[in-house]
C-alpha cells in the first residue's frame, strides 16, 4: 500500500471536509481517504503505483478546493500555510468589520436612540441612507464575503450544499430582499418596505470573525507538532577534510562527523566519536537528569548537550532520525478518524440539505400562518434558520480533541502511532503484560543474600564475584555487580555447564553453583531441599557458595521488578482494570511475581503463539490491551485490541504497536489510558454540545417561541451564536493541553 498526504486549501466547514473526502474516495483505485477538517489535511491509501497523485489533486479541485502534496518538510510547510490562513482570515474579518460598522451604527443606532434616528433622516434622508447601506453591504458580501458565494453556490448547484451554501443563501436572501425594496418599492406592500442590509453585513462579519477565532484556536491544536519540529537545529558544524564548516542539516550525510558545543542541540542521531559530555534527553525520556556520554555511546537528534564538547558520527539523518519518527507518529495519530466520528459524519452529510428544507418550510409556514407583515416575519425566520444551523461544531468535535490529546500525550512520552487507539484504550477492560523486560528489569540481579555465621559477607561476595567474573553465564554479571571492587585474582578456574564454576581465590578453593554442584565437590553442611525450594517459590534462582569445603551461604538471583510495577498495577485495579501476565517463564517464578504485584490472571510457560490463545480467552471479559517489548511479543501485540510497546524494546515490537512509550517506565501505560479517557470524555462533551446546540436553537430560529413570547430570533444573533459554537468546541478541546500525568515516572528511570 502507498500513502499520500495532501494539504487542502479552502476548507471552511465540516461539510467541506466531507465533500472533499467523498471526492477522493471516488477516485478509481483509492482504498481509503480521510480528510481532517481540524488541520486541513487528507490522507489517502491505495495499492502502490495504482493511483496518480495528479488525479487526487484534480479530484479535490473539482470539488471546489485546492490541494498540494505534503512532501518532505511538509509538516513545517503545513504550519506556515496555517499561519497564512489565520492572517488571511484576520484580513477578511477586519475588512468586513470596517465596512459593516457604518451600516450597523446607522441602522441599529437609529432603533436604539430615536433622536439619532430623526437626525439621520433629516440630514441624510431615508433613501440616501439605504443607498449608502446598499453600497457598503454589497462590498462586504462580494469582497471579504465572496468565499461564501464562490464555494457555496457551486456546491448548491451540484446538489451538495454545505455551510457556505447556508451563509450564501441567508445573507444573500437578506441582501436581495433589501435591494428590491430599495430599487423597486412598488413590488411590496407599504408595511413590508423595510431593508435588512445591516443583517446581511453583520451575518458575514460575525461568521468571518468566528472563522478567524476558530483558525487561531485550531492553530494551537498543532502546537505539539510545531514544538517537535523546532527541536531540530537548522545548521550543523561538520568536518570537511581538515576544516570545520557550518552546513544546513538537510545536507548532512551518514558518516559525517559533527562538532557539538555546550548548550547546542544535536542535529541528527549518531554515536560519540571523541570527547565526553552530559546530554539532556528529557525530550525523549521525560527524565530531567542529563545522561553521561562517552566514546561509542548513542546520541539522539533534538537533545541538548548540557556540558562539555564532543564530536559524533551521524548514523541516522532526515526521515530516519528518532525525532522524525516521533513527528511521524504524532502526525499519523492526529490524522486519524475515530469510530465515534462516524455518527457526526453521517449527520453532517444530511444536515445541510435538511436545514435548507426546514428553512423553506419555515418560510411557507410564516407566509401562510404568520401575522402581518407576514413576508418580513417569514424572511427573518428563514434566514435565521439558515444561519444558525452550523455543522462546523460537529465536524470539529472529534479531530480537534484528537490533535490536542495526542499532542499532550507526546509531551508525556506517550506516542499514539494509530489515533484509533485513543478510543479503543478507553474501552479496555483487561491489560496483559509480558514479564521479562516489562514488569521486570529484564536482567538478573542478586536480590537476597544469606551468609553463614563465621563468614564475612563482603569478603564472601568478593571471592564469589572474582570467580564468576571468569564466567560468561548471564547470572555472573549479577554476582559481580553486587560485590565490592577491586576483585582478587583467580587461579585454576573451572566451569561445569549447567552446574557451576570453581576457582582458587587468595589460597582458598571457591565453588559457586546449584546444590548438585556443591554436593559433587564434597561441600559440607549444605541446606536441605526445603530451604532451597523456598527461594524458588519466591521467584528466585538459588546460587550456593562453598569455601574450602564448607557451605558459606546462598544468593537469590532474580529478574527484579521495576520499581513502578506495583504502583502501576494498583492504579489499574483502582480504575476497574483487570491485570494479566503472559510469560514464557516457569510457573513458580510467574506465580511468585504475580503474588508480589497482585496480578489477577497468570499464564506461564507460553510460547509466542500460545499467547494468542491466552489473549482470546481474556477477551471474553472485554477488549484487551497487551504491553510488551520483545520480538517474541510481536504476535501478541498484533492480536491485542490495543498494543503498547516500551520504547526501550525491539524495533519489531514498536512497529507492531498502536501506542509506543518513550521510556520503559510503566507509568506510561497508566498515562496513556488516562489521556485516552480524558480525550474521549472531551470528544463526547464536544459532540453533545454540537448536537444540543442545533437541536435547541433550530426551533427557536424557526420561531416556535413567537406565539408565546412575541420574540423572533434576529439573523444577527443567529450568526453570533453559530460562530460561538465552533469557538466553544475548539476551546473545550484545548483544555486537554492542561491534562496532568495520572502517575509520575519512577525516579529510577
């Protein structure tokens, strides 16, 4: 499959986005096309080389909008285009406001202040005043407001009306009626000879103001992406021959040696070639403490050199860098369309034609049943219906929340590779964890030591570590790490595979291994099997030590739990989530860890393919998320409803995942679900507001309150309420920027 991303110009409402999406999906060969109104982009998927990019752009242009390919660096270009759109919206709004102000003051000022009304009529005259209003309103409608007519009327003629069509019909009807009253007053009875130029002008001005405010607010939803883009410097100091020269980052090549000074950001990924320093990697790990870097260590583009100077060799550039991958993940998530949005899309598709039908019925009903002057009442009610029924809020409800929610998640070190995971994670009832490297540190360590009386613990551990240092067994490093340095010299080292090792240390014979190994070497006073079994039940591997024929002590070796594992699982339980552990480890070790952590379901000795059946079994209680980090976890990650991979895991695990946690800290799992819950709650609030707004105000605009109260909604108030609804939805979505982590990261990570 091939994916093409287009920037779309001219999208002014959710109806526009829906129309563009249908046009793209109609292109032969296109598998799926989604248009995101919030960031004015389209993502199209199709079998490789089966669709020409030009045909996609043509389809958008035939629908009445502009499109251009989002190529390398396109995210930055999109941000620039959006800034230009905000500036253009502001110019339109300011122009319309300046031209509308005299119309509004002369008409509404006269209604509010009778003396001002008489003065205007005596000094200027009624007809001259109407001519002035006609000229100014005409300029407003067909200069800053021409977008409503240039897009809305063609859409109407193609039987695909959208928001611009409603505004064009509403403001156009008020202008046309008033113009006829001005130019041919004899066509109307004397009671109907009134003009609504101020309504037409104010409608356009208020809606343009709403679109400017909405564009500004939508611009803030993409702040996370812009901040990520800003992490890469524009130039780098590179060695060319014997000289150091500054070149653009885009010109870097793999293998280039780059000089980094204190306080500078690294331009690309690489490995330290010379020098040493401390690098602030908080933008990747979320941890504030700078990390020591020496020759051979990996460094990441976008991080900051805190102290010292060093040179590093570029290993990943351009789209291959870690930062580019993060930007790509966030962008893909923000482009997503959640299942919950399908309802809003269906409503929007039929909404505008339905509104036009309601406006016509309102017009007819007032003409037949309304009091005199019936024509004026009918016009006011019909125009109000057209103007107030804005589907923009519905179209913005989901994508704006997704953009802000995924952006905030990225700031917390949680990357939604697939936006759909936002909704699915909120529905999860069970979270299953791999054990090794996920709930545990992923490396053996000495967790208990029991040294026999008469032996010095520090000395026994140093002697054992000295012998183990000669071994290549994974457990050997754990023993070495727990002993005081330096280690004594070892002579006559021997190793018996599967049993243990031995050597002479300071003139004493030291044996280390399982109980069989020490028994075969005639070590006296060995513990009985019950004592050994106790360590096994605690999930520890017993390693016995014998010195000069006497039993000196035992060490319990285990893969230690991550410091945050217990708190993470307790938090999940408090939130009503069932926790499972799926592991290939021995049942006794798995049960011991489950008992320590309070895990509900344990499946041990599982091969990778057997984890799939375990997930199916857990799914009987509801959707399941799986958290893992290894190659062996990839099948389970693919099978789960939501796949969560630790960022310290393998590439294949991260490629299979829906959600990637930057660090290995399990607080990220809690925070990912917390953000999912907050985002989905925000989306539901937005959809409720958008639906409730239209359900409540459409009848009011049509005039249902008139018989009881004598009140008829002004088209100007309708325009203001419509503009306010979209701004409210976007403003509510922006609250997600203030969401705090549900569980703080462990200081040990």
